[in-house]
């Protein structure tokens, strides 16, 4: 299994997409907690819980396909 994750391909692309999306979501939650903003009440700030992972996750997909190796 570890050899399969080292080679570019669909499994690594899926893993990268999910990992980068989770990282983006966690980043938003952590920064909102540090800034003393309500973590899940995002109407005044434009829904960053959706926007940030939506921007970061495709880069994880491209990394998994081998575009950034």
C-alpha cells in the first residue's frame, strides 16, 4: 500500500484532495478560534469553511496526480 501511495495516480489524487480539503477546513477553524470569532457562525465573513477548502483541495488533487513532483 505504501508503494502505491508513492506513485502518482488516482488513489494518491483522492488522498491529496481529501487531505488538503481537511487541512483548509482545519485552518479556518483554528484561525477563527484564535481570533475569538464564532467558529461555525460564518454569515458575516462570507462562509470561509466552504471557500478555503474549495480553493485548496484541487491543489491536493493535482499533487496526487503527480503535477507537482
